[in-house]
C-alpha cells in the first residue's frame, strides 16, 4: 500500500478542493489528483532524459484530455474511442501552457511533458478552473526546476454576485466569464469574455482572483512540504550552457551591426532579410568543427543582443522598430463589400497586419454541433481564423489547423458573440484569413469581423474593436506600448489583447512574461486599461468612416429568413403524407423549410433568396394551419347548404357551420346564399355538445 498525502483547500464560498498524491501514477516524476465535488483531474509530469541543445525555447508540452467515461458517455462516430483533441481541449492546453511556461527556467533544455486527464466530471464543477492548479501541484513535487507554484481560477458574476469555479448554468447567466492565473507576486494570464464591463470592475475582479490564487499557492507549498516527508523528490540540477568568450566576440563584432539594422529598417520584411544575412555572416566567421559544438550558443547570443537592442531603443530613446512612439497606432485603412458575391465581407489593414474576413449566413442546420464530455450544444455563431505561412513570408507545410489558429479564433469569437442580437434568426459563420501579419492579427480579426457583420446587415448591438498593448520593464520603470509588433510581443514583458465597444470590455487575453510584475502596487494595470480604451476609441472612429452603421436590410447577396412558431399538433398537417405537403411548398416557392420541435411549440424556419417567395410560403403555411379567432370577421366561401344552415370554408380545409339562426334572411340579394359565393361572417367559436 502507498502512503496517500492529501491537502484540503477551502475557497471563500466554503467549497473545497482536495490535492492528493502517493497512490496512483507513481512511475511519473510527479502525479497529483485534484478533486472538487465529483470532478477529478489527474495531472502527471515526466522529464526527458537528454538535453535538447539545438532549440532556443523551453521544450514544454501540455496535453489535456477529457475521458468520455468521465461524463458517462461513449464517443460518437464509427470509432468508439477518444481521438484527436477537441477545440475545447486545445484551448485548455493553451491556458495551462501560458500559466506554466514563464516559471520554467529559460536555460533548462530537457523536455517536460505535463499530461492532465479528466477522470470524473461533476456538472456542478467545470474542469477548466482546476487545470492550472493541477499542473502546478504535479510540477512542484516532480523535482523539476520550477519557479512556482502558480495557480488559476475561473470566475463569473451574476447580478453583482461573484462565483468562483462556476458551472455551465452560472456561465450562461453571467456577464463576466474569466480564467485568471497568477503567482504569489501577481497576475500572469487572463482570458475570457465579458458583457461590456468597465475598467474599474475589471481591476476589482483581478484583485479578488489574485487573493484566491495566493491562498491556493500557500496550500500547494504546504502540500509539497508534507509530500517531501513521505516520497522521494529528486531535485533536478542543471548547468546553464555558457561561453563568455563567444558572447564577447558576438558583442564586439556584431552588436553595432544589429543596432544599425534595428534602427534603420522600418519594414518587417526588410528587417528580417537583413537580420538573416547578418546571422549567415556570423556563422561564416567560425569553422565547421567549432560550429558543430557552439552553433546553439551563437544563436542564443545573437538573439540575446537583438532583444537587448530592441528593448534599449524603447526605454532609452522611445523609438520602436517601425519608427513609432510608444503611444502611436499604425496606419489603419479598410473596405467593406470587398468580395461582392458573399453575404458580408471586409478587408482591414493596420500597419503590416492585414486580414480578409467574410460572413456567411445559414439556417439552424448549419449550426456548429459541439458534443464532448463537458459541452453539448449547437453553436449558432462561430469564427474560424486561418494563418497561412505566406502572411509572414515563410514556406511551411500546412498540416491541419494549428493550436494557435484555434486560440486566436476563439478569442475573436468571444469578443463579438455578445454583440449578436438575441433575436438573430441566422447561424453566422465568420472566416478570417490573415494576409499579412506583424502583430495583433487576432485584434485585426475582431475589427474586420465587426465590419463584415455590419456589411452583411446583422444588427449588432455595438461595433467592437481590439488592440494589443505591450510593456517593457526596466527596474521599476514601465513603458506601455500601443498596438505592438510581433517582435515587441516576443521581446517584451507583456502581451495584453483587449477588445471593447464604446460601452465597455467584451474580451481579453493577457500574458505576462516577467514573473515579478505587480500591477496592483504600481497602478500599471489602470494605465494599461486607460491606454487601451483611448486606442480603441480611435480605431472605432476609423471603422465608422468605413461603414458608419450596419445595413438597414440583410445584404442582397445574403439569403432571406423568416421564423414562425405554431402549436406542435400541426406538424403532421404541414409535412403531409410522406413529406408531400412540405416538399410542394418548397418546390413552389423556391425556399428551404426546416421544422424543429421545442416542447409544445413547433419552430418553422423559412430560408430563401427572394423575400416575396418567402412570404408566399408563409401564407401557404398559415392557410394550412388556419386557426380562426372568436369575434373576427372573415371572408368565407359557401361549400354546402343544409337544413340547419350553410357550411362555409374559412381557409383551405377549414370549414365551419353558419347556423340558420344567425343568417340575415332580410338580405335583399336572393343570389347571395349560393354554393361558391363568398360572404363575410363573424366567427363565434366552436360550440361543443354537452
């Protein structure tokens, strides 16, 4: 029997999380079970045995999988086992990676694999609020160099009430849905969507989240100290690969050349080409034997000085690579109706970042069907983001959709989704193709998506724009950068993507790369939010010049749509024997008709290119299901004459008795009451026999 080590974490709402190790997965370097309610996650960490020398990044791999048995389900489709990760699983992997990566030492080049599995799912507890805690706890007891612990929570707000680690029902009702991660020193990452909240509320939520994160970090340390008593934690030591002599050579011979390229080439393409040529010159200075041993270090020092120069230009001279001042936004221009044959389109360009975005309108049959362990619903608004290699002037194999594309597309979707009106009858698909990229392509997608929706004639609540804000920290000095370039993202200390309308924030994604930035002490977060607000107002003004308001009507190229609700009992009459009625209506009106049942109601969607033909289909359906209203006067055709009165046809197939006691016998025109004649009658109701 193994010794089980447990630690209980009490949340401020009296909910509890349990950390547990010692019983399962002991062949891994670190394994922790995280339990909250009946939701259970297993996080394992394994360290590679060899040093990866020919890379200039931390070889960290995060894998998150939801086992279908966890939710009492069997995978759908022909193959009855879990396959490639879903988009939701990939998004969670990205969240964990962004939380953990800044706390692995930059010079540690052994491969680290963290695998997190959802073993049991409680509908009251979502797993994405626990994955960061699970990864950090397992890493902490693995002995792998780790500057943590860190943790992360999911937070929602319903009618000013804060909920930590909410369930799906809570999220549906909330106006704030954020995942926030951090260290003991401060917030490290934020991701989620909000319904036009103000800056003050956003800061309050982050401060509250950090208090809870600090509590979880303290409990992780206690858990680690207790685990140390019973399990053997092999602390991994590592040597920083270094060559002081080589570093001096690179600085002495090439520092000024790197500086010259950085300050004199405003365009990314020119700069990249010249940096590439310079690197080839550096390589050619050394013989093949020396290169074989030291090329990794040459690359490391070359990139080190390049980063140092880029940062130095900003904090000493206030000059950026493209010549802008820190608070300047790149030149913006764009068009709507760029592709005249589609339902809605726009071309949006900001500096050297450009995207072509389209909107396609469909029916409920075009909804994106989500069916995994946690989520099961039809998505009527979705966005696909494509990042082809030509957008950065590169040649790469295009193999499927990258995690980055899924993450950026999801952020843009969150930014826009709450602006789609609730009474919108269409399924909306947005596709954003990045044609050029030099930073903030996801934020360009938000702007282009807004323009394309307005071009299509979707009556969005408010236009949305996005901006990426950067940060350079030097000792206690912070320089905020507006509309960052790709190189400023890579070499800076923060990437803060934020979207908003004139009324407030709709989504955000923040990553901090320097682990000891404390926003709350320095009031830096408040300055960043004020800067982003000012930038977005500027961008919105530019967008209003492209299209001041959404089209009054759905664009002529887009299909027209109408929706009817009728009692469920009439479905059979409308469809007809073998679908004969519904098929005839579609053929005669050139429309597509979709019928779905919801409780006691039947929802009929009528979809077509010609509005007159849609109205014709509506009229036919109304005639089929005609329900006369008491007290209303109708035109009716006399069908039969009987002793007790006349049978009249109110609508096709709907007949009623006009009793002789209510017939006006004084009518002078004797030819009025004949079969086939149309008369005016008042409907008095259906008198049932007792």
